[in-house]
């Protein structure tokens, strides 16, 4: 035994991973609060703790981690420009999303969440739990765990790290999807569908990782890259199937067609603030992982699989745009819109240039802020105590609640990519590299992207017309569609979303510059 | 060099052999006097229900117990190599392991305090 | 050991050709079994055989963990879930989407074909990495060095996964008691306030002949006391009739009386 090299602990750059450590520490504290704090004070304590943790983590990231670009933990974690940029974006967006989740509308616990997840929907026990002031404040530590997983995901430099990150971010989301206060059966069904398809996609990812390991003899992205560069004899057959399976596993999470089946159901069934969180942050995390995988790990083999992914991108844009036309539920409509957006972002990913990385990152930020605010508004619009998510219920909202309708219209215009909103800049930032460095396929994808944008613009404008130029149907006393008065947290969240949308639309230079400077991957 | 699994296989064979022998011997040697009461499940006279309450479904509470078991089972998977290689690994691994155990015990504290282990 | 990994021994070959078909059949059973329990058992069998394969290939730790965690713990969880939905529950044969089965089968064949042709075209070099590790460091210590070395971050992160599992299970499956349950003092106070059955319910059984819970007690006038047996047993019609005991008693009494006359 003495001849063997002794075990040496890996070198760890603690400042590089400090933001993640802060988040997981906050999550653990949150669990302890759930265990020991008295019931009445849990909600406020959790909200304060969660937002505080996220802000503190962001502070640490800006203060220290930005100077600690490093590949640490023996190469399994890479904290580089894109990782830090996306982690920062995740932290800011999730703190905004948590503010929306904390909305109580005068109740005891979070308004969107069931008082007791284990009670039978519609049972007397559920009503009694609501009356007794029970609340599922576990969603806050769960959110922190999800954010932790997302941060791991965007900084994972090893397929095993990436897989564990994927699970850490997914598990809390599956649970949170099933905790809606209203329409609980729908919510539980959504959670089950999301869980089953998510587990299925994890299996794809693992299968791909196994094939890649067979090819490269390592799960380290750097080693995979050098194995591709050297070329191995006889094992090449494993590479392309492996890469495709890995990417398919990741595309499940962003909801690219044909792996989008869970998206509309999960988005509709989940508590609306969770939908916002999921749509914004999961997309950031998953695209972060895709970027690292295809730019760092398997970039050398891209000519073998690029066209397949391009086909998926085109399909995603077309299906997302076309099916959003037929939707009658606002949440489902935004779900299909998010599918289309995933396609637009994929166009940027496939351009394979540094500008593309920054464009994609900018797009993710722009889309994320608008999405969280949009779902926050959907959670405010009510009819008879439940969310008015059917499109027809939104008719005439502009007359009764001009501010709410105006804000929602602005966000929709951003989704559509109208100039002077963040959506336009984002689309430009993602599409331009595809034209310059994407070749014929890139140009084709951009053409399809622009056409799909036009289709989705029609859908969004239709909603705006509905809100402003259609009379609301006659409703009895107490049955009108109203927008509830949001608390300070939700107001802040919506304001941040709107400001980001306008700011990134009118004055995007600084953000594009920041993304551009952060766009260099490290090995 | 003999395969290290040979003793295991022998033990397995011995186990099967012993079980077969015991059951077989009692079949041959034991007295057989059957009556109706002996064939019943409970000798106190209660008949077992033809169908369990709730269509044979067990309460969800068991799931919690099973889940907790899995958590500590998985923990032990990491504990085993840690214990085997403890001498080589040194202080760093000890600290990491303690951190890991503390984190998992946070979950345990939560389940305990919230009454997940109570059975009423 | 170094040679053993490069050329596959006869024993291992025999074992493979016996166990592999069983594993394939068990996994087909997992897919096609109508009853959830049968599917779960098929899965357990497949996983045990996989564990045996791992051990045979020199990955002792992995093999033991496979049996210990998957076949032991995870399968147990599966069986629990099956018990939760009812052991008798079985698949519905109704297709909600028409033609879905055929389309799925076609796509599976396509994907399988692509994968098999791609993976099948590979010429595998003979690797003896495991054997080398086993002889130089030992299987488990080498594993430990990876877990606490390069993958120590992943290892710590796993604990987050475990906590999430506990949180999720509690949130979705644990019904907290709404308010406090009454204690014994509370119960007895209630009983006296109601003024019924102050001394408790009558116990079941007749004389010394039967004290089983399914035999109702007899009141002084010879009628049956419904209160003395559990309502559950009466609802299931599992109570005995004490009248047979009365007949026996009459017989004894008659015997005693006839004896005194003699």
C-alpha cells in the first residue's frame, strides 16, 4: 500500500462556491424554522429568511466570487463568467419570484399554496386546516433548494455534478407544482405528470452520460473535449448518440418540442407564482447547462449533431407559436409561449460563438423578469375568489383596472419582441450571432424565428385587444373579474419586472456589455 | 487463488440446505392431526376479513416511514466506504462526513418535530 | 486478477448465459405485467441479477449497494406505494389516445435501431481498469477516494436531495393533527357529562365458556347486549351467537337437576 500515492483532499476555492453555500445554508435554516418556529410566525420568518439568503448570496457573488473565476473541486465545478452571470441572474430573479410567492392577500399563509398538502382536495379537513391557520410554508426552503440545484447546474463541469444538480433543482419543483390552493386535483395531476416526464428525461440524460463515459473514459467535460479532439479508435459510435441523449435530457427541462408535453399541464396546474419561478429560473438553469455542455464538452463534434438540434429548434418555435394561437387559458397560453421562447433561445445556442453565449444569457434574463411579473399579474386577477385564468374572463379588464392591464400589455409586447422592450433586444441579441456565424441553418432558423414571432405577436395583441376593446360580460354582484390589491412584495416584484423590461429595451448596452464580458467559458 | 466468493456460495448452499432439511424432516417425522380450528388464521376464533378495509390499501403514513428509511439507507451507503478508507482519508473527509450527517439530521429534526414519527 | 478481467472466465460465462436471459425476461415482465405487484417483483429480480453481474465484473461495492439499496430499500418503497394504491390495482386497458401504442412502438423501434446500430458498430477495447484498481487500492477505498476527493461537492449536495425528499414526503403525505386530541381525563369527563355507560361498556363473552371479542354478552333477561361487541365486527357479521352456549348451559342445568333427583 505504501507505494501508492496517498489520498489528497481536493483544492477548494471556497469564495467561488460561497454563493451556493449561502443558499444551501439558508435552505437548511429554513427547514429548522419549519421544525422549531411557532406556526404563526413561520410565514414571515420564512419570507424574510429566504429573501435575505438570496440577497446575501448575490452580495457574496458580486463582492467576492466575481474575482474567483476557477475550476474547483478537482474539475467537477467550474465557476467562470457564464456560471457567475447566470447564478447572479438566478439569485435576483428567484428573490423577485419569492416575493410573489409570499403574497397573502390578507390570509394567513401564502395565498397560492394549499393549507395542507396531504388533505383530500375539497374535504372538510382541508377547510378546517385553512380555518386553523395552517400554511405550507415549506415552499420557501424548497425554493431555496431548487435555486441551489440551479446554481449547481449552471456551474457543473462534470456530467455527474450536472446530473445531481438536475435532480436537486427538479425534486423541489415537482413537490411545489402539486401544492396549489385552488383546483388542487389539477395541480396534483400536473405534479405527477411533471414528475414522471422529468424522471424519464433524467433517464435519457444518464443513458447519454453512460455512452459518453464509454467514449471518453471520463465524465469530466474537459476530458470529454480532449477525447473528442484526439479522436479514439473504434469508439466513435458512442459519441453522437451520447451527445444527443444528453441534450435531449436537458431539452426536456426547457420544454423544447417534442419534449414539451409536460409544459402546458405543469404550468397550468402549478401555483401561479411557482409557474413564474419555474418558467424563468428553470429555463436559465437548463440553458446554462446546455451552453456549458455544447460549448465546453462536446463542441468538437458539433457538425455531427448540429442539424438535428436545429430541427428541434425550428419545430419548437413553430409548434409553440402555432399552438399558442388555439389556447383559451392564460397560463397555458404563456406555457406555449415559453415553448416558443425556448426555440428562439436554441437558435442563439446553435450559433457557436462568444456573441451567441452573451446573447443567450441576455435573452434568459430579459425573458425571466418579464415572465415572473406576468405570472404575478395572473395570480392577482380573480373572479369569485379563484383565479380568472380563462381568456374570456380578461375581457374589459383595461376599463376597470387600467394599470394592471397596461402592465400586462407591456409584458406581452415584450414577449412578442416589439422594439423598445427587452424582448426585442433579446431576440436581436440571440438571432444576430445565428446569422453571422450560424451558416445556412442559422439563417433558416432565424427566418423561422421571425415568422414564429409574428404569429405569437398576433396572439399577444389579441389579448391586449380583448382587455381594452371588448366589453366585459354582465356579471352578478361579487362575480366580477377583479384584480386584487397586491401587497408590497408583489408590487415590488412586478415593478422590477416592468423596469427590467423597459430598461433592457431602451438602454440595453450595459447589460449586453456585462453579458459579453461574462461570456468566456473556462476549462 | 481461490475466488473470495466461494465461501459465500458455500454459506448460501448451507443455508438452503438447512432450510430444506428442516422443513423436509418435519414433513416426514412430525405427527399430522388436522382439525378445522388448526386451519384457521387466528385460533381465538375470529375469522380473517375476506377483504381488508379500504380495498387493501394501507394508510399513507407508511410511506413517510419508508421514505425516512431510504434517506438513512442512502446515508449509510456513503458511510460504508468512508469507514473502510477512514485511515487514508484523514481529517478533511471526517469534516465532510460530519457536515453530511448534520445536514441529513436537519431533515430528521424537521420530521420529528412536525409529528411525522407519531403514530396516532 | 489482471488476466481474469481480460479473458472472461468460464464460470462467469456460464453465469452470464444463465442469468442474463432471466434478467431480460424479468424486465419484460416489469413492462408487460398487468398487476403492479408482479411488475415490482420482476423489477426486483432484474436488479438482483444486475447486482450479481456487477460483483462478477469486479465492482464489488457497486454490486453490494445495488442489492442493498435498490433491491432492499427502493424496492421496498415501490411495494409500499403499490400497497398505498391497493395491491389489487391493475392497469386499465383503455387507450385514451387512439393509436398511441402503435406510434410509441414504432418510435421505440426506431430509437432502439439507431442506438443498437451506433453502439453496435463500436469495437470495445479490453479494459482492465477495475481489476487494476481492485489489486492496487482495493475497490472500496478507491471509491472512497473518489467520493471524498473529486466528487466531494457532489457528495455533499446529495444531502440536499435527501432533505428535499423528506420535506416532500412530509408536505405531500403527512396530515398534521388539527388541534389536540382529548386525553384520558378529557374522555372520562365527557362520559360522565353524558351520563351513559358510566362504568364502561359491558365486556363480551358468556360465563367462562367464551370470552372472545366476537361473542356478545347476555343481559340478565337473556337477551343479547349489542354494546358488548365491537361495531366493526357486527358490521362485518363476524359475531358469534351466544345461544349455542345457552343450550349447552341448559343441558348442564338439566343434568344437574336430574342428578339431584336421583
